[in-house]
């Protein structure tokens, strides 16, 4: 299995409502992606986060499912919204478990 974890940092103009919408849109991907074992999203409340406000996590059955995820149109729509509402930076980690 593969865990794909993304931390996203947004600009100062991004609202809490927009952050929640990012998490909601990401969670709506459940059932639309092949090879997904689990999918989580939420607003980070840790003060140790270095400013990263959103955490997105997907567990895939295998690397092939991860590779199919990137170009998936539903995923790309969420990624476009993230950029639209002020994404400043992101960190992506993929691990095999």
C-alpha cells in the first residue's frame, strides 16, 4: 500500500470557509478514484505546523493507483480550486507501507 500525504499552505487572504471547502471537495473524491483504500482531509490546528493549514491524505492499494490519481480529472478540479483560493506552498510525501 501507498500513503500519499499533502500539506498545503495558503495566503493570508484565504478564508476559513475556503479552507473548509478545500477539505470538503477533497473528501468528495471518495468513490471517484480507483484503488483508494482510505481518504482523509482536514484543517490543521497544530501550532507546530509551520503555517500549513490543510492536510490531505490518501491510501492507495499500489503505486499504479497513485500514478492514476495525479491526472484524474476529479483530482485536477480539486487541485485547481486549491490554487484558485491562494495556495502558497505544499509538501508532498509518498511512502510504501
